[in-house]
């Protein structure tokens, strides 16, 4: 049997493309896509600086885009792919939207949800981490190196 | 010394006014205001149904309004007044926005942040609960009684 090209790695690479848009826009490069039955129904990238809005994370934008697209407030059966471990706010939104699956690339050792949120809260969500994490980490490292270079 | 009329109760009543707008709009009646030095710089009410967006909670709308107003992404020194205990998403947004103080009226015994988020996460935020809680509870009870009546 031939495996579908539409695996977790494929969709994470689409999220990385979103993160690259953030990078180009001088934002911390984080991107997200919402997938339903192998179809991307929402995408977003970090726009906190552009919008001066602390809630404008990639995941929030992708979730709002997806619910606009389907015209409903729940995303049951959908998967969220994001290039960095979500923060507490975004994990709350993922739960509120009733996602079935969350896939993230790199872990966030300071502000990631897994440090602060009880596992009971997200026990119904299929959780996969580490997918294409080196792509995400490299992009983030490049961004912060560039920033640091600009400051010197 | 005469106490200022601009106390926690005053601002919570302004949040209740926002919740009443949600009620009129057939949304679960929850409202929020952002206050900086006795000035309301952002307000919002629950619009999840109207927008079909699970992230359109009163707090999120009030936070985005306030950051738009000040043209900055942080709300240091600001207080958030909300008529119901925030969910995990909203508590994450409150933290991301760097609020100094959170005041809520009624507790939310099923989905409130305090059930799922580690206290260490919000230890820097001055937390006050129970302010005008009966006003908030009555409005919520009226709403759900009305809803139930319509279903029978």
C-alpha cells in the first residue's frame, strides 16, 4: 500500500510556510494550519507585532479563519498543526473549538501549555509532538540570530 | 476621606452592562471591560454565536479593543473586569497581555481557569473574585431559564 503524501509531515510543512510569512514580516516565526479530511480549511501566522495584539497568535488566526470558512463554531474532527508548542491561551482555544488532534513541531520550554495546564483538560485531544521540529527550530533560531545581529 | 465611586464594584457593573448586550443578542451573557487608571479603554461581550467563533469571548474582544486603543500589545498596569471566571484561553490572553489585575464576579465551576491552570502561571496577577457576583449569576440564570423555556 502506498502511503498518502498527506501525512503529518506534509501538513506541518504547510504550517512552516506560514511561519516563513511571519519571518518575512519580522514577527517571531510561528505558523499554523487547520486540517479537515486532508483539506486545509484555515491558516495563520503570528501577527502580534503588526496588529499590536497579544492575542494574534498563529493558532488563533487559523482557528478563526477555519470557523469562518465552515460557518460553525466547532472544529470537531479537525487537526491543528502548529510549528511551536501552543501557549496556554492557544491551548484553551484549541479545546474551546473542540479539535480532535493537535500536532506541534518544536517544544516551548518557557511558555508552552504543557508546563501550566492540567493534562485532564486536554485528554480528549490526540497529541503529537516533534513533527518536523528541526525545520521549526532552525527558522526560530535564524530569526533570533538576525534580531540579535540588528541590535549589535 | 470619601471613597472614589470608581471602585471594583463600579467597573464590574460596567462589565455587567456589556453582559446585558450579549443577553439582548441571545448570547450567553458575559461581559468584560479593561480599565487603566479609572478609565475604560476596552470593552466586549460574548459573541461566539453571532461570529460562529469559539475565540470570540468577552475578554478576548475587550483585550483586542484595549490594545487597539493604546496602540501597544501590552496592558501592564491595567485591570480586567469580567462577569464570569475566565476560561483557560482567556486566562492565557490575560497573562499574554500582562495585566496587573483580574477581577471577576461569578465563579465558573466547570470550565473556569482555576480548575486547570497552575497557580504559578498567574502568580503576578492580582486576583479578586466575587465582586457583584449576584448580578452576574442572576443574568446567567435568566438567560438559561429563557433558553429552556424556548425549548419546551
